[in-house]
C-alpha cells in the first residue's frame, strides 16, 4: 500500500497519462522508485489526435504532427532517450512517428 500512495502522490499532476516507473525493492521490504516520462508513442498519439497507430504504417498514414510538436515531444523525452542532444532526440521521435503511421508536417 505504501508504494501505491507514494506513486499516486508523485503522479497526481499527470492524471490520464501513462507514467512508467522503475521500482527497486530491497530485502528489508523497503523500496525506491523513479518515475519516467510518458512513452513517445503515447505523446505522439495525443499530439496527432488519434486513438492508436496504423496497422500498416507505410501504406496507411493515420495523421500528422508539426515539427514544433516533434521538438516539444523530443524535449520532454530527452532525459529518457539515449540521445546526446535535442536534434538527435528529434530524429528518434520522427522515427517512432513514422513507425506508427503519423506523418511529420513541414
């Protein structure tokens, strides 16, 4: 119960958003946890205004997001991505969007 209370307390401002968490449980039954940023696919899906990704991403695009939205998502995800800077993170987010069938509007 202690974990649930602490988790809910830390994520109360992110209601309705998927919040991944990394939990470490010790032998004495104590624990620590670190909340992560929402999955890139969830952020892209929300920005595009769609419920889910395309089943045939290369043949059936389902929506589009602007470059500004991609940059904003990349800045949110930068801490959790294996990217040295925002420009590299943007490329990762663009790849995720393409694999979901979401186009990047110029």
